[in-house]
């Protein structure tokens, strides 16, 4: 689906989950976001599994092909949706690593000026609040415009997604739908014409 101009524009959103597990709660939440997105958003899901660990020596020789591909996807997208787990009160290494790659080169990165939004799911009671807070700090440096409100912090997520990863909790579905509608408005305000 291509972006168009005007009131019927469909914004292309790059969606990434900060977990590598196929059965992860956050991958399931990202799939739910793609399913529940309003007609003005098309969320394409991208996998972080091929992204190697950031190494400045490797970058100086040649940026790895999976990193080049992810940078191109994010640069071309109208917005970025990140779905983060919370590991040990923070951002998972795989997600921070991807952001480190995307942040290069510093003043011309794929993240610079990009509208973004954060959501997350956790079996705990804080629903990734700390991880999302850390991501917001990282995005200050990259000049990435993270939507401040509303927030989606899915606590006790294992009770809200069924065994096949379907978001069954109606209140969470409604909150996610409201979030995605707000994100569409955020991207419309900030995305390039």
C-alpha cells in the first residue's frame, strides 16, 4: 500500500518488537497493533533477528546488509512503532542494539525527525514503564519524535493474550485502538508531505 497525500493518506509504519522469541508477548502485541490499526495506518512488521551486535570496527569496514535494509525501511516509513519488553527494569539488549545501529550516522540517521510511538507488554505489574522511559531518553539524542500520550503499558499480559498470541482482553484492545488512532494523528502532524 502506498502513501498518498491528502485526507485519505495511508501512513506506512515500520513496526519492530524488541524480542526475538517467536512466542513473545510483545511480538503478539505488535501483530495485534497491525490488526487493529485504523485505515490511515499500515503497520509492516520487521524482525530484528538478523541484526548483528553493533561494532564500530565492522561499521567502519562495511555496514552489514541486514542493518542497511532496516535503515532503509525506517527511513522510508512515515513513522515507527516499537513494542518493547522489559528485562531487568530496562530495554532489552536486542532492541537497544537495533536503535544503536539505526542512530548512525549521528546527524543523518534514519531516526532523525521520525514520528514514533512506544507500547509494551509484560507479565509483571508495571507493563514495561521503565523500558519505555529508557527508550524515550535514547530518542532525545536521535531527535526522534516519540508520541507522549496516550501510553499502552500492558501489565499481566499473559492473562490478556491467549495461547496462540491473540489479544483477547477487550479493554486492552480498546486502549490499543485508541492509541493507534492517536498515533495516526501524531504521524499526520509530523510526517513529511
